[in-house]
């Protein structure tokens, strides 16, 4: 009987377990995770502000272990890997053998080497349940102080903005700072970001963009008292939350011979590493795949582990749909192209105040798009990007194109696309 081991209980690992059981009814499946529960990291901010309980963070069935006949080793850390013996080494030097192994260990908060910051007792990430439990207490301290205590959030990507909005829901006004020129700079252009920047400012959130953190100020080994920015600004700080980046959890793979890039574990479109019996999926790649991609990578790796070939055929993964402070935005593909490096790229925008739309295209193919305030056109754009449709065929404004310009209904009501 085949024995599969899956390390990691987030999106990739859990969906790999489901897929393995679907494809192999008799196999032994073992899930190993440091976490003692399964929860979505994407909505931790809703746990912070009280919109969700721990139970409502779960994205699996209540009878997950029984339903998929999986042995779950909870609260266990994998510390090493013996490829020759095909064994996973856990804390306490306990070893478990495998026939096929999936590494879906995810990532952890990256704490940059800021002067004086290492070991500060009032610093934390925003990555797991334990972080949020601490931050709940921080929020209460701020409220008890009448807002006198200050929380500084380093980083204004999706995690940083989740953190900021979670605090805001509790009535806590944080201070945001980022080296990037505007918030969500990977997902938004400066115009779309301004809508959120203005909305945060209206809620009393102090923001600093385009500046680095030079150092933190503390008395010896005591807590951080202030944050010094590269422009000379000094910000009072009672608690420092770091959301400026992540690093893949691959430390236990050192000296195993598995191929690692500077980002994380290397695997191909089938999820295969350079060891034919070891696969990878999700954040462990260090490429920060969004949730649906991590899910799909886990399922594809599982299919190949079970002997059925499957591949990630579409690496168009950079889709983000967000709603912060009642402002909805969808970001697809490359929305901030370097026009100097590639003069063949064209950008078209439609700005109507509360509604902003942007389409980036090259050689007739759309490579990026932004929709803010009105996301109704998102489905059409996704199809045009995914299918690499040449929009030059239609002689009408890009923002007026719809499905009927490219897709036709057959007699059996199936949709077809004419190349």
C-alpha cells in the first residue's frame, strides 16, 4: 500500500490531501503540520477585529480527518529529511517513512535587518493565529490608553493593509510606512492606490510612503520606543508589526540536495522537484502564489504523486480582488509596466472619479488590467487575458468589448471562440 506524506496544512497541503484520497482510495495519507488547526491566513484580519471566530476561519469539513481517512500529526515540526532512506525527520528525532512526499510548508514573516530591531519584545509579524492573539491584546492596550499608544505597521502590501483594516475595525488607528511609493504597489498603480490612501487618511491613519526604516530606537534590550525613517521622520512606537515580506519555510531542506532557488523550493509545472518522489506546492516556492493558485498547485502535485499526469497550464496567477474601506478593486496581470523598457506596450484608462479602469496591452493581447469601483467587466478581461485573445480584431473601444465580440453559442449552447 502506498504511503503519502504531506507537510503543511494550509491551502496547498489540505487540497492535496483531498485530491490524493480522490485518486487513491486505499493509500495511507499522513498530514504533518506545526499548526494544530486548519485556518485561512487570508482572513486573519477578520479574526483580529472579531468578525470571525476561530471556527469560522476553518476551510475544511468538521470531520476532515475521518472523511479523507488521513492521519494528522498536529503541532509537529519537520526538522529534516533523509532522502536516501525516504524518511521525514520530526522534532524529537522521530522518523516517518514515505513513498511519495509533498512539501507544502508555506512561508514565515521576514524580519528585515533593521538597526537595533533584533530581539525587540514589542515586535511581531502578521502570519498566524498566535500573532493575532498577541495583537488582540495590543489593540485592547491601545484602546485602554485612549489612543495614546501607537502601533506602527511596516509594509503596505495585502497583509499590511489587512492588518491596518483589522485594527481600524476595532477603533485603533495605526501608522503605515513602506519603502514603496504607494500602498499595494504590486497590485495597484498610483491612481488606484490614491483612493485607498485618501480613505485611510480620512479614517485618521497616518501614512509614510517612499521611505525606509533606518533604525528603531530602544533603550538597550528594552522595547521599541520609536521608529526612525530615512527622511528623518521619527515616529513614536509602542508596538511594531512587520508585514514587509515573507520567506519560504525551507530551512529543514538545507543539505538535502533538493534544488532551492533564492526564493524557495524549486518544482516544475507538475509539482515535481529534482527528486522524483518529492513534490512541492504553494508558498514554499517563495513566489507568493495567491490562494487559488496554491490550491491548484496542491491538487496537481497530488495527481502526479498518484500516478496521473497533470500540469499547471496557466501560470497567469496574478489576480487580486480586494475590498478595503468599502472600495472594491480587481487587479489582473501587469498593471505597472515599464514603458521605457518596452515601448510596444500600450495603456488605456477611463477615469470617472469613483470608477477607474485601466487596460495594458501589447501586440493586441491584454497583459494587465485594473478595475476600481465597478468590477463588472472583470470576467471578460480574465477570459481575454487567459485565452490571449487578439483584441485588434474588434474595431471598438477596449472598455466596450464584451463576450459577444469573441464568443459564439453553438446549437448545444456551448461557447466557442473563433481564433
